[in-house]
């Protein structure tokens, strides 16, 4: 595994990317995902007109960008939905790279808007990314602890979703892209004895074909307290 050496944070619209940043990010998109246009991917996630707020962390090694974590904030049905997008070159992929940044940004927003209903949502194509979240956060839909819960939230935020035969909830979504895993990495996921990886593979066995697990995490006082204890 490669070693991350530094990070750089951005916040739209006051402090955002220049052309050099964007060019480097598109190289990461091409490395991480199959079946996408890097230009269209950038426009969809980094310039989404529905977002009223965007925060981004870039990860560096040897003075080049090797990964990113983007959070966008949008209003949906009188609720705030925080969406996430992340990617790293293969040698820098570690499940917990983006977790601290994502959780801090989500709760930082909640602390200044405690009266709002806030949810963090991510379309996860990676079992490793799901494990990084699920083993640290107390309440996540779907998860082993909340196998068939959250159906109303999936109906609200993932209305055209696909039902998982394992969870019986519409927690799957067809993304049109897939993570660039090789056969050995896929075998390791499906034979893993880690509970979160096992759950992910049962809930979403077709992730290598571009089906993502749509994960919803409430951002509220109960979540904060239980997660701190966990």
C-alpha cells in the first residue's frame, strides 16, 4: 500500500478547483471506474446544480493527487441529503481514508443546523468502503443490525432503486460504472470472513457489474451518541 503524505481541502463556491486539479482528478476517475466518461463524471458529481454546498478533500503522495473525497449537500423533500463520491489509485486504497473527513463534515453541518433532518447517503461499489463505514457508524441502512429497516428512506431517496433479495429493501442502484477490481480482489471479497464484507456481498452480489449498495446514514444526536460509544 502507498503512503498518503498530505491533504488539501476545498469548499465551493468560495474555494474550488483549478484546471490542473481537474485534469489530475480525471486520471483517477479513469483508473477507478470502468464504463464512464471522465468529463461526464466530473460534471455529474463536481458541478451538480442541485448541490447548495460542496466540500472536497484531495489526497497527495509525491506531490501528485492520488485520491479524493467529495461531499455534496442538496435539499430533497424538506430534508438535507449529503452525497459522497471518492476514489483512489489502487495502491492507495484503504477503507478508512475518507471516513474521518466525511463524518466530521456531516456532523459539522448538523451542529449548525440541528433542526433539519439530515442524511448521509453513498452509492457504494466497494465492499471495502462499506466496511469502513459500517464497522464504525452505529446506525446505517442497510446493515446486519438493520437488515430490513429504512424502507421509507430508500423509497424517498432511491425511488427507482432495485430490491435486494437479501435485505428485501430497495437499497441497490444501477450506476452505469463499475470499480476496476481484478479477479483476485473479487475472490478475496467473496471469501472474506469480515462481517461487513460478508453482508455487503450477500446484499449486493453484482457489485462488479456496476450495481451499487445505496447506504443511508442518519445524521442526528442519537447517531452521534451511539457512534461515539461504538
